[in-house]
C-alpha cells in the first residue's frame, strides 16, 4: 500500500504554509553553497520577511520571561487566568469573552474545529493570510475565494458570496499581504447583510499599527452578531517567538471553541511576557513611531526608483517591481536581505517587505538599487 492511500483526501492537494526564512538558515545555506570566504560581506543579514517588530520585546516583557523561566518545570495555568484578566481590563470585555491560543493561528483552528462540518463553505479573500484556505481544506471545508478590490477586502462581494452552505467568513483587516484595510461604514454595511447562521471572523493581527480614524471597533459587535475578533502579541508587542494570540467573541461562541482547546496550550513564559507587554504602552508607542518613520522613508525611496507600492496600514509594504519577485527574492538573499516573494499569491511581479529599523531599511534600499541597476554580487539563492 502507498502511504498516500492512508492520507486524508482533504489534504492531498494542499500546499504547505511557507514561513519566512530564518536568518540562521539563510547564513547556513549560503555558507554551504558559496563557502565561508564569500560569505564574509553577508554576515550582517537582515530579516524583513515575517512582519516582526524590529525592536524586539519590551524590556518589561524580557524581565517577566526571565522570572517565569524559573517555573518552567511546572505546567502553565491551563485557563490563562492572569493574562485573561489583563486582557479583560484592557479591552473592557468579560473574561468569558476571551480565549487564548498558541498564536492566533491556533484560534483559527479552534474556530474551524468547533463550527465547520465537511462540505461547509468558508468565504475568504484572495490574496489573504494563507492559513485560512489551508486550514479550511484540512478540516474538509470548501474555500470560497473572493478577489480583493483595490488591494483591500471587498465586503460587498464577500456578502454576495454567502450561500446557505456558508458557515464562516474570514476578513483580515488590515489585509495580509497588501496592508490595506476597510473602515467602519463598510464593516457596518457588511454585518447588516450577515445571516445569523454565519460567523464573521475579523483577523486584526496588525491592529496596533493602524492609523486611520475610521478603523472599525469590531469588539463592540461581540454578542450583537456572530463575530469573532482575532489579535496577537506577535506583531507590535514583539513576542512572535513565544506564540501567543487571543480571540474575543460572545460567550456562547467561546464556550464551544474551548471544547477544542488542548490543555496547557499557552506556555508559562508566553503568559507572563504577554501580561508585561500589555502594560508597556511606551514600547508600543515607540514601535509605532519606528514603523511610521520607516514607512515614510521606504515610500520616498521606492517612489524615487519609479517603483509602485501599496500604502499600508501595517508594518509591511507590498511593492510592484514590474519584474519577477521570485528572482528579486533570490538575489536579495544573496545580498543579505530576506524579503518575501508573492508567487504563492500569484502576484508574480511583487515582493512584500517588512518595515525594519532605519539601518535595516537602508540596507534593503541599497541592495535593491544595486540589483535593479545590474550591480549585484552574482550570488543568487536558487536553493530556496
């Protein structure tokens, strides 16, 4: 018997999620291919691929991690009581309206496990966070793909795509990978059309970077509609490596989601760091300032090169190169800069770049100019 015969039919045509390349992996693969001597100029590798906070965690969070590490021989609080209480006070919701996960990715799994039956439809954007489609297929659901309009979620088209078979609608606001968002009036109109039998999931991973004044306060719809809001400590709070995210929803929805939750799913160090990070408003403000200044610098430099880009409500920028993004990805890695190509999303002439510190942003621009001017090093990471 072939092992393929043992695999669930729902995952046979799934392409695995492709995470951004870690710095150590890039350094290791370049060393293997080109040797140590040619790698010397590349030791300062910058990672602008996974939309992480370039400032790292707050100092308060780091202190909390060190303290919590001493208790790592004990299982963590399975109910995440302290961080749930902190979030409850921060968001002005009841503790019963909150669920914690090993990253907000796990909350997506809770939602699909709790509410999706095989054959149910899930409406989602394209392009969008790729896990929506992957996880839906794994669970035996049917993704219903709605193209973006002007690089942002087309809520009118998404509402029109709902059928009696629809169970869920995923809306990443702001959108990943474009960085654009929809405002309160658009969300209000969409929810007016949302049937009571359908759950709307607003993925707000980049909430802390949004500057538009009319960004919707989706938490106020909790209980009024079948709405779930997802947020994370991975982005603005700089805790991506600890994997901690959360969902906010009506207590009935949370109750069923918790039935799918594995015990001890959020580790003790992540819980402690998240509480400290939540309290450190200064770190969030500094992160916003650094990202805001970085975006303006990149907009100016990209525009000066004649490149088109999408103005972003996040900490990343989608750039239209007018040429192969995959080719640029490979060449930039050879110059010590890791970005993301957009081939998975069928945006073949685009790249997505995370806004970094100013030295990181300047290195990206410097190396991008070299390549566009035909002055690149000749090192191309075709191994990726």
